[in-house]
C-alpha cells in the first residue's frame, strides 16, 4: 500500500473538502473515466476503479475519519471495509467479540459514527426489440412496453397516506442512528448503530399509503419511445439513463438497456460500416460492356457503366452508400458490389451452334490463351 495514491489526491480535492465537493469531484471523474465512455481503454478502467474506491471511503463519515487517522493501512485487508489492522490482528474483530459485532475502532468513545443506510438505487432493466435492416442503418423511433416500478400516484412516492406525512423519528431526531453504551473490559464504551425505531431511515410513516403499503412505489406497465441511432448493429444496446426501476425512497432510478435484433435483408448484407450487394450480369454485358442501375438501400439507384471485358467477380465500390458510424453519423461506409457473370443452364440447338461459331471465330489468340493456362497447370503439378 506504500505506493498507493492518497484518496483525496485521487479525487483532486483537499482534506477539508465537504460532502458536496467530494460528490461533485467524483461525478466529474467517473463520467470522464467510465468504461462506457472509454471502451477497451484499460488505463481509463483502472482510473475509474481508483476514483470509485476513493469516493466509497471518503463519502462514508466513519470510514473517512478512520482513513484520516490511519491512512490506507486501515483498509489493507478489508478492501475498504473500514478497520485498522496491526500485527496481523484485526482490532475490529477484538472489539466485535466483546460488543457482539457491528463496532469498529472509529466508533470508540462516540467517534466517527456510521452513516445512515442509503436507499438502494433502482435496478437496471434489459429488454430486446426487433428492428428492420433499414431501421438499423438509417435510425428509427420505436415504442417499447415494459413492467417497472414507478412512484405511487396516490402518495406521490412518500409512502404516507394522503393528508398525512412521514414524521421525523423522535428517537434519533431524524439522524437514522443512535448511540449505544456498553460495559467493556476497559470501561464504558459507546458505539453508533442504526436507529431501532426507524430502522436507520430517520423518519417514520405512521399511516402508510393503502396503494403502495408505505413503499412509495408501485409496479406498473409503461410505454416508452426509444430513438434507435443510425448505424446500430445486431446485438448492440441503447442505454436510457434513469428509465429503469425507481429507486427506494428518493434513490436514483436504474437504467434501461434495449438490445436490438436486426432482421436480415433480401438483397443487402452488412460488414461493419460497409454494405454488400451481388448483381448478376450476362456474358454479353461482361464482354461488350453495358450501362446498368445499381440499387441502393435508401430506395434509389446509381448508374454504372460496365467496361467491355469485365471479368466474373469484379468488385465495384460506391463511396458513402454504406452504413453510418453509430458514434459519428457523418462517417459513412461504402456499398461494395460484386458483378457475377451468369451462365445459361439450358440452351437450344440454335444457341449452341451460335456459341460454337463464336468460339471458332475467336481465333488462335483465344485458343492459345487457354493452352498457355493449361501449360501452367501441368508445370505446377510436374
């Protein structure tokens, strides 16, 4: 732990920073280094873990006091659990054995204290939506239906019966914690525990709402409009921040992740930002050349002149007619067209005679070209 950077330095604040200053600094750095904003960046991922660890300690009053007193050594074995360790013995375990657990060195003589249990953030939700090939390329707006928790309409999320309100707990004066004094081998000791009357919430609902039974939220069906971005690919997700389940008693809502399933297209296929298309042409078109129309995914067409002597499998690339980049819609891939020369599968006698005459009319150059290729094959196997 000797080389571990100071938690205050990790967040870029002074040791006298207020809770609001800590929260503001953490949100700024978490947004900067979040894995979603830095895909594949291991350095940013490590930085995100570091600032999260630092804020996890400093945002808790008891752990912050312990850290200010003992530094990183207080958390070497606890992984941020908040205990000082010396000589291989956890001092918190010693005190816990005398006071029935729940007490650490930061609670001795009423020092430090424990913060009120935090309401849980709402759960993230996941769902799938089917979209067309064109919708994935050009974007779309889709309606989705889901079941989730929302604020109770009767009590507006307070959990209290209409006309009443949650009262501040008289036992803990709304702090959510109380002091308990116990006899120890070194005298009377005081520790801070969640309030037994309000269960650490700091308030008491005497007349619960009949609709939500005091929970402040109810399960409901919900319809949302989702903007599918241009260029999204099969299996990728759209994240809707705060559209997941409602958190408990004012805690933030979770997020909604919508994964798209893209239907295949009859003509086009996709490879990243490029579209692929195969177009059949006749032998005559390949030999003599011709003007053709190449269909594009938007329903239009691009004119293209086939050169005489075009070989089977020739590839044509139409710039900017592919798929927009999902992160930068102004960057668009290409439409890659493969020209396939079709060979007739059934011929009449008259057609056969014409092809034979054509072959005879090609002369020595055409025949010798075939012979030269056969000679190369023989040499290879020889």
